[in-house]
């Protein structure tokens, strides 16, 4: 039996789960109030606060911390890296701690995993328990031609839902009795942000930047905006830089159009006859379908399947709208929701059994 602790820190919560091999034996979401979080100036200042809560909850569940064999944390904003499982090294810790590539709660995943592993190893006088991260949002497998934008001062960047997209790709391949590395897939993750990747034989060779203004709009993000209008807005004097940034991430998408980030509420209002919600729902699905079409050209039409995942994939209307647009390209399969905890644990388990190689940052 190989016991794994998975840690997934979010802005106001920390999800934790314990697995014996591939069997989930404990899972919990620890909620953090705004009062608790506001005490800390920077995200990384929350390190000890969150670590103590995690250890306490595991012990309360009757799981001895020293029974853990591997600790896997959600990867944070670090330098671009290929997909894989990475051991938490000094260089990785330094980038997570200093937030050199950006500040996000997920930076805490690797840091907390490393500290818990160190505590266990020191207690037992060995280094058997490893701390790792898996497929952070900065996974970068873009082909060179996909990096070029329309101006030399700007480069397209790979920021997407790598963890869930890769996990769904492997799940679908297993369902077909094939290997993920043998398939060409287009995977659309639809959550708070929307990312659509062209998976070519195990590598995401093109994908929209789901964080910073590219691709379809989503519950909280604007996606691609008309550049000329955006420039005029920036210099209009009516908005601060911070306000405009929130239009792109936080107050864009559904929040901007209809005042909510809930796709479920969008569905309910549209189904009750709200004409604006109907139009916005169609527009979001339309943009997803259009981007899937773009990714089909990246794969030169050689597409084994189109997979739709994330929380919005629970909407049958949206999935059917997209499928109607793109089913001529390849079979469409929906995998509603996401299992980030299971994906973290399964990747760690594959390293343990030698199915994946442990990478160095």
C-alpha cells in the first residue's frame, strides 16, 4: 500500500485528500474566512496557518502523518515547464516562495508538501518521503510557431488547466483501450476560466491563455477583446489600470454581462426566458465551439476526439450547443466536473510504480 496526501490550496479554501494507492480514504475542503486571510499581507505568509490546519485535520481523521509515503501539492505560478511530476527542489521552493512568476494561492501547495515531507523524514532519519507537484497551470509544450503574436513585444504564453486536461486525456484514452500519447485530442476545460488545448500525441502544442485575456469569455474572464477598443479605454482616463485588469480577469465574462459568475444561474435564468441570458449563454458556447475549430486546424484535421470537461460541462444545453458546432470534426464526449485531487494522486502513484519519470525543475 502506498499512501498519498494531496494538497490543493485555493484563494479561500484548501482541499486535502488522502489515498491508499488509488483508493480515496479521506477528503475535505478547509474553508478560510476573509477575516482569517486578511491578516496576511502576502499569500505565502499564510504558509504556517494552512499547514497546521492540514496536519490537524489529517490527525483528527485518524491518519498518522508519518504513515504518508508521498505528499503532492498543486503546482503554482513558476517558470514554464513541460507536463509532468516534479520533485520539490530548492530552486522550485525559491520560485514559489518569492512569487517570482506571480502570486497565487496554489504556490503554497509545493511549499506545504515539502515541509510536511521534511518533518516526516527528519523524524525517521531518512529521505524516503518525497514532496512533488504535478502539472501546474504554466505547463508549456507549445510549438514554436504558436508562440508568435502580431508584434515582437508580445509573446503568446501557455497558461491553462493543465492538470485536469491531461487527466481527462488519459482517462479518455484508457476508456478507448489506448494510450494518451497515441491520440490527437481537443480538450475544452470550462470552469471559472476556459482553456481549449490541442493535444498532439501527448503534448499540448497550442492552447489559449485562459488567465490573461485570450480565447472564449468565461464566468469571470473576458477572453479575447477588440484590441483597438481596449487601448482607447486604457487611455480614456475613466478607469485605473487595476480596474481595467479586473475587466479582463475577475469582472469580465458572465460577471460583466449579467452580474454573476454562476453558469448554473445563467442556465436557470435563460431557461426561464431571460432573453439576455439566452444570448450570453449562446455566445459563450459559440466562442468555445469556434476555438475548438481553430484547434482542429492546428491538428490538421486529424482529431481522434473532442472532450468537454469542467463545471460548465454539467450544462446539457451548453454541451449540446458546442457539440452541434463541432461534431463534424470528431466524436464529442463530455466529462462534467473535474477531479483535481484524484489527478494529483494518480500522477504521484504513476511515479511510484515507474509509469512516469520524476522530473527535475
